[in-house]
């Protein structure tokens, strides 16, 4: 299995992952079960709410416009910042006919928004999400009888929300941010990961886990929460370089926060590697 690269909405020709696990409660003996979950890499906002209206999968070749199938999903507003550090929102859980999936897409409504650190609400403009949807390609995604197929959609807030360069305080708040979704698709049965804590927690670092592969560097990112905890899930086995970049400035009467790089971090299948506490002073 491969780890899907991070990719922008405008570039869908990248790898994705899929995985199967046994499920004895799959409905009929001839059906599979499809599960879709959403998780998030934190960003510098109080809330990030996505107006998700529909979830679909494509069952035929890409050129066939009739291959889309709507999944059993209840339209809802999802604050993705509630699903970090190993938590995920269950979007779809339904019996499904065995076979191949080619793509998955999310149809977004017009009511996505963020609440900034200033407490203000800013609407998110979505260039194409409302019409064509956020499309994510799948590679060799096959549902089999009496098995559960799980897809984890890893939404990267920091890369997905883009501030307009010419926006200034006092301008229309609805025009400040654009939503350009950057989503990783990972196989749920890839249970490897990296977790740990940072000290001091007030440094609020961004954390990158970088693995070299034959396809080039594979980078997964997250941020530590207010307690200093972080967790990266859905990682392929291998050796990683983990980099910590504080996003805040240390108090004037204390030691400065510094960037830290930890090399030779070994990640193995089915396990979460605990890095313990990393000091950023």
C-alpha cells in the first residue's frame, strides 16, 4: 500500500489509499461495508466549519459521467477542528455491493466558514466545491464480500484556507478567505502513526513527518493542541524525519522557542510510535 500525497483540489491525479478489515456484522453475506471518515490537521482558527451536503463515489471509468453513486449521508455542518489527534467524524457507514471504486467526492454548500482567533466569523469562498465537488482519486480501491472498506479523509486546515493578499481589516469579512481543500486519503487499516507531546505547550508548533520513498518525499503534517499533544495517523511503515516549528513567540522573560528536528524515527505497521516529550527551548 502507498501513502497518498498531499494535494490541492486542482490536482487530482495523485495516489490514494484504501484498506479492508474483517467485519462480522456486514449485513448480508454477499455485501461489503463502506465507511468514510473525516479527520483534520489543526490550523490557526477557533473553528473551521465545512458545509458538507453530499458524499459520492465513482464506480466506473473517469470518462463516464454516469458512474457516480450517492452515499447514505446526512447533510451537516462539521467543525473539523473537533476531529484532531486521532479523532475522526464518521460520515458514511453503509452496506455496499462488492467492486472497485475510482473516486470519491464531497459536495460542499455555500455556508462554510471559519471563526478566527479574533472571535470574528469569516465566510469561506469555495471556487468550485459547490458545483463539481472536491474530487479525490482512488487507486486499486476494491470492496470485497463480508469485509469493511474504510477511507479516512485527512483535511489540512493550514493549507486549505487561503487569505486573500489584498484583504485589510475593515474590508468585507466575507471576502477574506478562500477554501481550496487539501485532503489526503489514507487507508484505515494502516494503523501506524506517531504521537507525543511538546514542551512548552504554548509554542503551538506545526509538526511535519517526512519519509523518503521511491515516489519522493512523503510529508504529513499536524499541529500540537493547547495541551502540547499531537498525533499523526495513517502513516506507511518506514523511517521518518520529524520537524517541529513553533508558531508563537516565547515570553520576553523566558528562553526562546527553537525549531527542532528528530531523525531516524522508525514507524512500523499496526503500531503508534511514541516520541515522548520534545523540548522546544
